[in-house]
C-alpha cells in the first residue's frame, strides 16, 4: 500500500496588501496621533454637568491621565490638581474644606489656595518654610449651558496661552452657513448660543479614546445600527454604506483663530449611498431617513447636525481617562427661549432621546468600539490595520489632529490606570468595581 504524503497548504491572504489606503507614507503623516494613547493635552474638555457639582461640593475626575479636583465656591467653580504634593494623596477622596478659598489634604493637613494653587498653610505645622514656595497646578474653568469645562494643561502651560473654549468646539451656525451650506436642514444650534440648553449623559467606555472618536464619524459603520429600535420606530431605512465619490467630500477646518478638524459633506453628490451588494444578494429598496452631517474637531469633539431631529444638535466627547478607558459624553443641544420650551425639551429628552437614541442607538457604538479594542490595545493595531477608500474620514482626521494638537498627554506618575496590575486596581476589579472616571471616595 502506498502511503500518501499529506499536502501542506500555506495561505498568503492574511498579509498586509499593497492596495491598502494607509500605506507607510500615509501613516508617517499621522505618527503623533498614533502616539496619543492618553489623549491630547492643553485642550478644553467637559468635566461635569453643572448639576453634578452643587454648591460647595467637591468631585475628583481623571482626564488625559491627570487627576483634577473641582469645587464649587461662591466665586465660581475652581479646578486644581487632585494630588497632594506632600505624599501624593488624592485630595478629593475625602474632601476637607476649612474655608471657601482652600482645599486641605485630609491626611497630613497640607492646604492649597484654590485660585493660584499655592501651598497656603499646613494645619499642624503653620510655620514650615515650605509654605508659600510651592503648590499645585490649577486649571481654567468655564461653565456654559449646564456644562463645566476644564482646560486640561501641562504644569508649565502659561495662562496667557489658554485659548477660548470656542477654539475646541465645532464650528458655529448660522455664522458658518455660507461656508458650509446645506439645503436639507436648518442651521444647527450650538452650546455657546444664547438660550442654549444642554441635556445629556456621560459614562465610562472600555476602549482607547481614538477608537471611540473615529467610530463617531466613521461612515462605513452604518451596518451596526441596522437593528436600532430608534430607526424602526421612525420607519427609516439606511443604506449599506456611504462611499466618497469626490476629492472634496471632506473640508478641513484649519482657521488660525478657531477650531481645527474636518467637515463631511454628507447627503450631497460628494458621497454615494450604497444600495446593493451583488456578492451577498443584499438590496436596499429605497432610502427613507433623515438628513444629517458630521464634523469633528480637536481634541476629539463630534457634532451631528439636526440629529436626532431638526433643530437639535448632538455633541459627543471621547474624553481620555487612561489609554484604555474614556468618558463618553452624549449631549443634545436645543435653543429654548421660554420655560415651556425647556420643559418640553426635557420631557422629550427623558422619554425619547435618552432611552432610544443616547442609550439605544449609541449602545451599538459602545460595543463596536469594544470589539476593536483588543486589536489596538498594545499599540500595534495602528500599524496592522488595512484601511480602504471609505476610511478617508479617519485618515483625514488623524493627519489634522497630528498637525494641530497642542500637546500629547503622558500618564502622570501614580495615576489610576498607569499600572494595569496594581494591587488596588486588582482588588477593585475583584470587588466588581470597573475602572472609572470619578475618584473613589473614602467612607468613614
């Protein structure tokens, strides 16, 4: 009997194709973006909703690897580094306030001025020569339309260089309507507009902030929303995808005195909806939907105009906490000039927008981001991904973000998440506590 020699087959399919859009030359144009796993620093980020910080309250959060304490005082909200310079304790873990001007470390009594961060005194050692010679970084704060924004900066970033909040928000309408015209919908409201009301939620996502941000304006990801209850309630039918068909399908936003990012010309002849895939035998009989347009600007702010319906605008922030967690802000903005209009907006938010859109529709985005996270977790995914023509949006964004960011964040020493296997983090996980945005308060 003749013995058959087994045939050994090798596949060459799972290799990087030279036809991918993100070749080595393209990747070299966004290397700073690939380095920004902890986010971009020296930018404005949302920290809290106003209602989350009542009078004299103290909260601690982490943004771009920086621990920040916020306290509401009679003179406004103050923000200071949430790490005592003495032995590194988080001040917000057990807020101790002897007066409205300072915050005191609950452990050894080091007391810091909230306005300038200077070490003002030490409770049990008021004559020590260290007093007045050192202190903590403070952070500019702006509260607008029910949201508290903090300029998260490096310790040596000068006050005079802090830009206006508007430079880290999407372009405003109607002042930009001539530059970015669109016949299908009215000018979108903005959170800096008079009588703007912001309603929303924020929650912690388990993914790299860049994976989350790109998901927000990725035109190829429509597929994940095909079973959304919100779409079916509205009887909307989406295309299989949207393909760029014009070199000017995206407009960079690069004004010297303004935000930096991009605007996508969706629902124009610059983009083509895909209604059929013959290989799969899938056909969309006809589109039934609602026009919208997306833009994204530094440090990672998405704007979806007239979504989920006209005269409402959705903002999303993907605020880096660590290199594998981010705080996902979902905010709807509407102009409400009267108490009755505000009440109607709030009712619709509670009963339609929040359950069906922010939690229902956007939940698909959350699990889609988690589906990509392991591929990008060790940093190699950015080199191994194989992008296609439809990915022009994230590629353009990466180049612009690399060019115009004000700094690449690095994990601070001793901050949450910098050491993945710390005993405290492992204990909290064993107790069922997920890594999060807020400081864990000490309970007496």
